[in-house]
């Protein structure tokens, strides 16, 4: 049936920023874990790996929406020339590009989606910005198991500034199977994409109560109806031989199709490439067609470990994202790494439709895998491409010693086929993730391209904050060589050229031990201070390729752990060349768990670079003379992987 829109103006909300945290944990169900699709007949093909020289430099980073009680976060962002819209379970927020939050509201029936009949349980939000219309498009699912109802809540902004007017729709997506005793099903884990004329939503259908998978449905909406405020009449399709269909975001103004991808359920490892299109010879009849393309072998894997004892959810198997750009259809999934310790990798694929389905030229152009050595897991990726034909992904990395880093990896169009460049860190956790939160992580992340320059990437994903719950961080980055400024300049992962013990006593270790994340470290014993406290400090020296006048930002990355089971206060300092003193940059807890931390100086970092382009970093651990009856005790500090990331002006 057709659906009439409801108008809303976000400027009437009071307060404009309404942050809320539920005292009750809201666990979004994941019935999809029962549905795993493995190819029965391997081909023997192998995808590419790492090996290109392409890297990137991080730009702006700021906190997004913080933990609100919902688990998992399901963070996504969309970017216009002036604003960022972020959605999570179950809130929406608007930011400018300096990180100033301008609006935040719950996405339920008393908040952003009020007035359309939404129920009390909404989940799985997604958002995109359509450059052709200059609008933001938001969707979230609305389900009630008892009442057996299932809906899309859809909102469309009136321009590229999300503050102001939106049109909202409440679209029934429940499925009743007349061939199976009229079984009623609800829609889960939607895909959400578009082209110049249409918007398409997909979803996995599960029976109410029993949560048994039934089929995939898709809904095609005319963009003209979404934008004009007329009644919305979706066209509905069914697919019984796939699971989790991701819909591509397509800004190309000439492509007449909406593309999508899903894993094939039969034969050798394959991906179904879908197209929604007008039927030949008609003006208002549509069809949903597909073709299976074989890809390298893949298998699935379990839950990644996280420092502190938690295990995260990788959603291994299903496709996570899809984008169409510059003639390429991109998608990604989490799979089992083929060798070494049991761990996951991010697998990615680039298809060339070449006019398909109007032609028969559809092919797999290249594919590859992003895997780490040792016990580090890579999972939950988003993927996109900028105007320079640079493909980039953001994803999560975790291990028994890494809580959960937000990572990025990219490849230039000139890099060898199948090869990604050097992964680099966008953000790290502030504390171990609380194991009591069930380990749900994701269930997806996203990466968008900034339309201001069509070069800069913006990503969002989960990181654990100081309280051990999620924060949906927002971060921008450029890839070296893209656009003017050489990708923002600077360098990633600069290693120290010298190390020495400045406080306490040296125990063991070398410069190499503190440079690299491995079993080796640089170890020092704390010395007792005059006031009874114990402290030790390690000084490292870095040599840059940039002068002080060129340096804008510096990130300090370090892994620190104590040999003893206790907690001390760790602080990272930078030597201020002008004042000739150590400036404290960040303090954090150092425990027996080897946890990575990042400290950042933005905008004024040049004062820490001397005339010889050197930067001095001090890593200090202190067990203070506390006045609560707990006496400080000796300890050994193990310093590891101390590095810099530098961004230039």
C-alpha cells in the first residue's frame, strides 16, 4: 500500500542535544547467527593480500554518540559538504566537520521518528548522503514480536544541512508466506542503497517467535516520491536462495541500475551480483535479476578475542557493505585467515559490471584479504572509493592484547591487483571492553567519501571508552597521493631511533624491542620517590622528515603493561622545545594487561619538533602515595610499540 509522509522540523526539538543512557541494557537480537552459508565445492583460488606501499594519514577525530544502553552500537555515518550525520542503536546526531555536535535525539516513537506510528523497539539504523539530490536518507527497523508487526522507518532531509525539515515514512515490510501455512516474518539486518532514480532496502526475513530464516525481501522506492512528499508506493521482491543482500550506494549520474551483492548458496564459492531495473519495453514495471560470479575460497571463523578477557562478535561470513563507484562494484566480508593461528581476516572484492545486465560483461576484476600475523583478528569492514580510484576500508582489529583498534587500509588504482597497502590505526580503546556486554561488536561500520573534495574518507566504528562500554568514534583520513596536499602529508608508524631509562632502573630490552609489537619489550623497574611513591620513565627520540613549521598534529601510540597484577597511572609527555619542559599529553591506567593507548596533540604540535626535526617522548608510570591507606609498591614497566603518527599542515 502507498504511504503518506509526515513532516518534521528538528529545530523544534527541545533540548536540541538530548543524550540519554538507559539503565536497562537493550540487547538487539541476532538470529542471523543461525544462518551460515559455506561454499560446498572449493575452487582452489586464493585472493591477494597486503604488499602495496599505499598508506594514509589521519585527520580529524572526535567522539561520536556515546553508549546509550543499546548493544551493539551499529554505527554508520553519512557526510555532506558541511555536515556529518551519525546513527547508532538507537540515536541520531548531527555534527559539523570540526566535531561540534548540533543535534542528538532518540530514534524511537517519542524522538526522531515520532508521529508516524513507530513502536518502542527500533534497531539496525543506516544512513547515506545522496550527492545528486543533496539529501540525507535515514532508515531504522521497527519490530514488535508480540503484535507481529515489522516496518521501515524512513526519513529524508530537505537539503544537505540535516538541521531543519525532514519527511518521514512508516513502511510495512512484514512477510506472510501463503505457501507455508501463512507463516508471518519480520525483517532484520537491512541493506540500504540507491542510484540516481531509486532507493532500495533489503532484509533477512525471520519468523516471529521461532526466528527461523525464511527468505530475503527487497523494496524499491522511487526517489522522486521520497523527495516530493507524495505518497510512497514501494515495489516488493522475494529471494529464497541468498542471505544478507547488501545494496550499493551509487552516485554515478548515468548508471540506470541499483546494484547489490550476496553470498551464493550453491556450487563453488560465489557472490550473487544483483541489479534492480526497469523491465525492457516498460516505463513502470521493475525486475530484480542476478548473476553468480565465482570468487576465491573462503570459510568462516568464530569470535575474536579482546584484551581484558572479552570475546567480540565478528559476524563472520555475511557481506558487510557495498559501493558502486567509477565503474567498480565493491563489497567485503569477514572470513577465516588461511594460515597461522585461528583468526579472521577482511576479504574484499571488486566487480566490473561493464553495463551488465544490459550486457554480459560482468566480471570479478580483483579480490584480496587483509590479515595480520600472530593472533590479531581483522573483521567488520566498511568499503568505499574516492574520485582518485582509491579503494579504502575501515575495520576492527583485536587480539588477546588489543581491545579493539579502529583501522584503515587502502589501495591506489596503480597498485598491483589484489594488493592492499599498509593498515594504519585510526583510534584505539581507552580501556578493556566489558565482558558482561555479551561481546556484541558492530554489527557493522561504515566509511564515506567527503563530497567537498571527493578525496577525504570519513569512517565510524566502535571503540571501548574508559568505562569499558562503546563509543562510536568519528575519524577522517586521507590516502597519500590523493588530491592536493599529498593526502595530508606526514607519516604513519614512525619508529623511535633511540631509547633510554630516565627514571627508575633499566632491566632488559633493546630499541628494537620497544619499536615493534611482539613478545619483546623495553623493561624498567620503578624507583621509590621521596614521598613514598614508585615511578619509572622511559624516554624515546624520533626523527621526522618534516620541520616544526610543517607539523600540525602528532599521535603517540604506546603499549604498556606491568609485570605485577596491579594498576598504576601512565602518562605520555612531549618535550616542549620553546619552554624546555615536559608537557603532559594524556594520562591513563597501566595494568598487567598489555593494552594500547593513543595520545593526540592537534594543531599546535610544531612546538614539540626541534631544529633537527627531532621529537622527544616520555612514557612514565607512577604508583602514587595515596592517602586512602593503600601504600604504593614496587613494579616493573614493560614498554612496547612506541610510535608516532604525524600529520602536516
